[in-house]
């Protein structure tokens, strides 16, 4: 018996789509279930679900009216109770049932009767980082009410695995810890969900667009041979799996959803695999070789083929309607109006009225037009081991193999200054093998000292200039995701750090758009020409950091006042500044000389 299954990702901003839900979508379609993906506000969800029920009921009441074409008027009435909208809708039909259902679903929406009428047989909710804790918990507690059976609500993902006890305490749902890699976790079958291809079509059901949207996603290994104290991977993936073949999965995804120019691999330590050479061979077999290109993809043809095949009709209709609008927008005015009239006559410019039958009816007429639209230039293929490679495991042989695929960027972990010799050796090996575009995350706020972050950044700049390469550095603040005090917020301060210094680093990165590349002058302008200047920037008022050029003179005035204090006052001032709370300067000190310096910190953080 077909089940109605809801997949939910909380409404936070994230770069990558929820791979676990994409596998679950494939799994449930294999079982013949009706699968729906949602990411958005609770108001959007309630409105859409209420409207789905209302429009279906009105079509039964009076099928002579195309109620789907009046979706906006119906939604306006349901949300506002507008008398004008009510009269307009009533005038469309003589059926007394229409009036009764309009009134009923207006009450259904506002009196929250939807909680009394759960519409889903199973709900699966993913989680991400624990600092999205409140949004995640609120999402689970809201959506669990829409499931007919409480034991059919499943919660998994990073936060669920990192702090399962806390999540169960907050939601009453015992989460799934780790991967669905054994079979039989959700139903009485031996399907291993973890090994299934991804269903990319669910991403077309929502309005949210993930920034990395032209990539195949996957893992060629799972887990990590290391047990770094700062890392959550041992909890998420406790067993190192040295090789997971991606060939069949990606070939199936390519057949169903078209080709993609990028391959984004989320391995935590691919160089540790004894099957590393085989992994590289598989990547190359998939067409991701150095200098390879991805041919242009006809998204209309992909969508209509999936529509004919019955694969996620909801997503295909939304995609094709969007493509019609794109096609119209690309035409000169006279042709634009012709296309608009032809498609509007078939009710194909509104996702609520579009039907697959009408799309098929105009397919022959519009197919060639889309073929012309997609005659674009091919895109270069790229491979990204997104979690980074272990500098300690880099060898010339392995780097030569990496150079055979279009890896960009090559990410090499540089988590602490003690690794500098190993890290620098790995970078030099990469450059020697022709890999010249690199990137890394620089962990800070852990056991490191602020100056060690400065040294790591400066070393990257030095290597760029010396080797003629690009290294883009992303300072990444440590966050203890499993700590009972700090897992649900971003308040953790490392023992050598303070709130002001952390905020100063964030302010610098905001002004550099989140990354730091090559160029000594660029680096020195951002972080200082030497250690003394770096310290000055760390203590600098935030507005002066962000708007350095605008407040250059004022910054010199502040620094003179900052250094004009005697040693005892200077120590007290530094302690106050490090707390980074200037909401009530008068309460911080009664020393007028210190207050005069603190006045500089009252400038607004953002200026128009």
C-alpha cells in the first residue's frame, strides 16, 4: 500500500543539499510511496497543505470551475478572510458546498485543525549543525504533529548523531545515530539506504536554491583513521570504510537527472584508503579527467522525460513551468508575446494549473525551441574533496594521481601550527605536480593561540608568492558540538581566545568576503604587517576594522589613546575590550581615562 511520506529539512541557510533525504526519496520511490520534500517556513507549509485539501474538495463540489486557476484568490481568503475575495469565489459557483468548504477550510487554517487531521504516514527530518539547535528542535516538534503514527517520525543527521540524548529530551523522538547502512532500519527489507543513488528531483520541489547546485555528491570512503579530539566524525561515522564505489550510483543519477560538471566528494580522509588508486581510476572512468568538459544539458528534455516516466511529477511540473518562463524571457518582444499566448492557452504558465497532459500536447511545438536555448558552451569539469586531505599522508605518488583528475581546489588541512612543516611539504608537492589552486580551513579558537592563526595565514601568503600558486584560506572557528554547555549555541571561547578577538577575525573575513587569497599587501592590510600590528587590529573597534579606509585617521587617534594609558590602566582596558560588551560603558569602569578610550567602541558596527 502506497504511503504518503514527507521529507523535511529545517529552514536554515546551507550550501549543500540534504544527501540523506535524497537517498530516502530514492528508497521510498522504490517502494511505490508518494514522496514530498519541504524546506521553508511553517506558514508556507500550512498554507500549501490547506490549499491542497481545499482545491481538491472544491473540484469535487463543482468540477465546472477550474479552481486551481484561482489559487491566489483562495489563499488570500484563507489567510485573511477577505469579504471581497469570498464574494468573488462564491460568484463562481452555485453549489452550496463551495460556500461550506470555503468557510470550513478558513477555520481549518486559523483554528489549527490540521493538527487533528495528520496527512502523512511517515515523516523524516534531517539535522545539520548543533548551533541551529532551536530552529531544528522547533522544526521537529512542529512537523511531528503531521504524522499519523508517532513511531513513524524519524530524525537523523549530524546533530542527531552528535547529541542524541539531548535531541530526544527536547522532542520525544529517539533519533537515528550514524548511517542507514545495515538494511531494515525503517522497514522490513534488506535495502541499504546509504548505498542508494541520490534523488536530485526533490530539490526542484522547493524555492530554496543551494549554492553548489551543479555537482554530483558522494563519498568514496567513510569515516577517518584519525580520532582528532575536535572532530565529530568518529561519532557520525565510527568505522572507516576504505572504499565505496560511486560508479553505478553516479551513472544512474546521470541517466535520470542529466550530467553535472562538478563532482563534490565528502570523504573525511581519502588518502588513508589502501584503495586510493582504485578511487582515482573510478573518478576518471566517470569522465572526470584533467581538462575534461561537461556538455550542455537540456534541462527541458530531462524534465519531460522524467515526467513521462512518472518520476516525481510535482517537481517536473514546477521545473517545466519555470523553463517556459525562462524561454519567454529570452525572446525578442514579438516572439515573447506569441509564446506567452500559446502557453497561457494551455494553462502552462502557472504551476497550479499546469498538467502533464497539456505539457505533452505542446511538447512537439516547443522541444526544438528548448534545444536551441541549450546550445551553450560546455563547462569544465571539477573535482572537490570538500572535507580536505590529510597533509601527513601526502606523497609524490598520491599527488601525481590527484593531478590526473581536475581537482579544484585541492584542500589540505592545516588545523594547527605544529603541522607547519608537514603542511608546507604537502603544498610544495602539490605545486611540483601542477596543482596550483588550493584551499584550506584554518581551525582556530581550539587549543591554538591567536598569533598561531596569523602565522598560518602568513605562511600561506608566502607559499603563494614563492610557488606562484593560489591558496585561499578560510579561518574556521572551533565549536564543540557535543559539549552539554555549548552544543546549542556559538558562545564557546577557547582558553587562549576572547570574544573581542573572535569577533575581530570575523570582521576581517566579512570585509574580505570570507576568504583570504594571495598577495602580501592584501594580507597585511587585512591582518597586519607584523605580530604587533596584528594585535592592534584584534583590539581595534569593529567599525574601524570593517571600514579601515574610511576611518584611517580616527583609528590612529584611537590607537594613540589606547597606548597612552599607564600599564595598570592598559591591563584593565584590555580586559574590558576582550569582553566585547560595550552596551553600558559607564557600568564597566568609573575611570574617565579608560572611558574615553572605550567611547571609540560605541561606533555602530554597520554603516550605510
